[in-house]
C-alpha cells in the first residue's frame, strides 16, 4: 500500500531538503552579512560623528568659494553652488536619510506584520476586511496621497514617515497574512492548539517566529526603496525642507551643474548606492541564514 | 458495561468545496453520521482508506474541526469545539507527520516547558525542567534532547518527542492519527511498542486512526471500519479481522495481505518485540 511511498516522500525527501539547505548556507551568508553590516555601520558611525569628522557647518553659505572642485583646501569633496561643503552636507544628510529610513521601515513592518498575522490566522470576515483595505491602499496613487499629506501636515521628517507608513504597511500585511495562512494549518500549530496554548501565545511564540524572517528580509530591501523614495521626494521638493541636507535634495540642487560640476551629484549618488548595497547585503545574508535554520 | 469515556453520536461533518456564494453548491460530506464509543482503558481503532473520514472524525474529537451536526460526549460532559481548559488538556493528539508536527524553531525543552507552565503543571522553572526530563525518559529519549531542535532527530525520534508532548499534560484520552505511517517500517514497530507500553503503564485510553490493519491488530482491542464517511463494521479486533462481515472490510483485508513483505516483517518481529523492554 502507500506506506513505503509516503515514507519516501515525507521522510527522506524532507530530511534531504533540510540537509542540503543547511549546507548551502553558511559561508556566503556570513560574508554578505558582514560586508553589509560593515557598510551600514560605517555610514551610521559617520552620520553620528558628523560634527567631529567635519567641523564645517552644513548650512553655512560661502558664495566666494562656491563650486570649488574636490581636493580644494578645506573642502575634500568640493563645495556646492552656495559654497557649502559637500562632505559635511553628505554626513549630515546621512543622519536624516538613515534615520528616516529606519523609522519608515520599522513602523510599517510592525503594523503590517501585526495586522497581517491576525487576518491570516483569524480568517473569515476579519481577513476579508483587511484584504479589502490592503487592496485599496495598493491601488492608491502614492504621490497624490503624499502631496495631500504634505499639504495637511506640512513638509518634514514626520510627514515622510507617516506617509511611507500609510502606504507601505500593506506590503507587510499581505506578506504576513499569506505566510500565516500557510503556517496555521501546519501540524505544529495544530499541535500547539491541541496542547491548549492560548491563541496569543501560538501567534507570538510559534507562528511569528517561523514567519518573521521573510518580512524582516523584505524590510531590509524595502529600506533601499525607501531611501530612494525619500531621495525622490527631496528631488521633487516634497522631502526634508531646506536648508537641512539630504542626499535627494543635494542631487536635485546639483541638477543645473550635472555636466559642469560632476561632484555635486556623484558623491550623494554614491552614498545612496552604498546605503542600498549595504542594506541589500544584510537582507541577503539574513534571509540565507534564516532559511538555513 | 462501563460508562464510555468518549461517546460520539451521529457525527456529521460537511465541507464547502470551492468558493462561491451559492449556499449548497459543492458540498463534501466527509463524515455522514458516525456513532461509536470508547471505553476507559481500551485502544479503539478507526480504520479506513484515505478519504473515508477517519481523520476528520479524530479532528472533531480533539477540537480542531467543528462538527456540522452530532454530539461528542467526554467523561459524561458534552464536548464542543470551544471546550474548557480541562477538557482540552484531557484529550491529546499524536500527529501523522513527525517532520511538521514539532515547531522547528523551538528546542524540545522549551516546547515541553511551555506546555507544562501554561497548564500550571509544574511549580517554577526548575520543576518544569525536571518534569520535561522525566517525559523524555518515559518515551525513551536521552535527556540531552532538551537543548536540541527537532531537526537533530530522525522521524522515529521525533514521533517519540511528539508522544512526550502529548503526555506532558497527563491526558486521559490519546488520539493517534496514523502515528507510524510516515515512519520507516523497521521503526514503526518500536514506536508501536512504546505506545502499547505507555497505554498499559499509564492506563491511557486510545483512539487510534490507521489504514494499516497489521498495525491495528498489534495495538488495539476494538476496531470500527469506516468507508465513505460511515462506519460499516465494528467489533473486537479478533472478530473484525478474522471474520469480517462487511464486504468493504474484506476488500481492505485483501489489500493488506497483498503486501507480503510488510506483513511477514511485522509477524516475524512480534516475538522479538515482546522480549525487548
């Protein structure tokens, strides 16, 4: 009968799958993670120590020395059209952009995963309502919402975080909901139910632990998108209000000088790339590590 | 005759198949009116092919499935899906697939201690740890398993751990849903032996779900044969397996004896099993 066939399917195949996954993991994951953490760590450190690393004032104008090329005495990365030091502005911009990115990732991550987990586990009417809201938000034009919000709340960092959260929690909710729906019929969840564990505990200690890797990995790569989004907002003039520096605004300000004064756009551009690369490597390393477990 | 521990009357479970707004469109009748009762201390088997409704019936008993109709009485009290703490504790389950029934991210110790503490079966962390270690002794697993995660163990070992989890809350009824069908034949015998010993030592009542008559013959006292959501035959294992009255049971028996290697294997093993502790 079906004993030998079910044995080979559930037993050996599962064993082999786990086994090979575990082998594939370790070294590549560790390397990605280490390099990613190093890049982001250095950037964060530089952002924190901005005042020490570069004593110049990021918003002080010095028109006579405007548009100095990189390597000029006192301005290793040159100055912008208003004579402000590019390196100093980049360091302070890192503060803004990294902080906003962290806030604009953690908040939607927490909200989305919580809502999605409950919807996926409960099912029924709760699930249908959440799925409906998620679909509406997905279909909503982000920029229109943002412009409306900037109008209501005024431009600034809180507005950006609120706007990003309003839009991007749905990705996490959808992801968590689907993962939980798959997970909730797994035997170990049923076993926890039969054991008489309270639902709160089953969700928090059992299901969440098994699904959290994907949302967190997604958050890391989402952080890249959010940095780009903030940059885009800055470029459109809807972002961090001037004269506070951020990478996007710096590139926007550099627009008239793209062909003549390359350093104005290239250095902030490189910073964005480096932040994106670092976060992507962390995401990649984490996902490999978690999948191996 | 003793009062039954578990009494199932006219159990009906119907699933809606597919999605749709039409109320009656596509219904699957998984269980179509099942009656049986399990006496305290006995091992009662529900056998049948896959799709016969035996697992669904088991799920109703442990509270994972809401019956469409019918009543389940446990120790004289009605049992509905929203059962109370004590009732939930009293009925535990062993799952078919030992690879998915343990939480992959929790150590065995953490999982057992969690259950013990939620049910307040141990005063303090140390007592819970001691009890968890005793549970491992009970199922023949080394205490070092406490600090390991499920992936460190083979199917047979995991199934032992699954049994330890089920026993942690000291249930009076153990529902075993095909507990050995995912295991290697050579390991099946040892897990069955363990179940048999535990049943005797702890005075457990067992509801055993299986499609394998050879396994049922070794372990159970009475058996009910299910087909298409109905019980077609019921009686002692001796009666049903030697003088089947229903055609379906005969077919099932014929199918089982079609596999000489398995039957031979188990029969050869029997004397050995009794001698090993």
